[in-house]
C-alpha cells in the first residue's frame, strides 16, 4: 500500500483501525482503554472511527497500547555531511613537528667566513 496516495481521511481511518485492532488484541473495552489513557470513551470512539482528534489523544492511546515506538520515525537525527566529517578527522590527525628558525639557528651557529 502506498500511503502517500491515500487521502487524509483514509489515513485517519487507517490509524483508527490500527487502534481498534490493538485494543481488541489486548482484550480491552473502549471504556477500559479510555480510563487508562485518561480520555473519554467518546474521544476514543472518535479516534477508532477515523475522526479528527488531538495529537495528544493519539499519544496517550499509543502509550497505553505500548505502541509508542511507532513515533520513532519522527525523531530528528543530526547527520554530518561527508565534507564536514573529513574536516573533523583532519582536525584530530597528528600534525608534523616543525622546527622554528630559532631552533635551527641554535643548532647551527653562523659560519665565520
């Protein structure tokens, strides 16, 4: 199934069906799940029917259903660009030791002729 081709309402219905299936798999009534999620039964019913509800409601229900891992797709991870990675590596590479002109002069005194 290509979710990108679904309408917003179809996606809401898909989420509602998922919630209902998970609730029933846990053998819970709407009343039980609503109480555990601290929402009203009518709000849970709206969610399961694919109606519009608050995002916090979805989070509360997913938490009770132990399905919060579904939200990991929304985690923003910092990615480093390849060029920046190379620059960081070079920053920590060991630098060659160079003698300053004064060190060279001390080792080799000027010739007298």
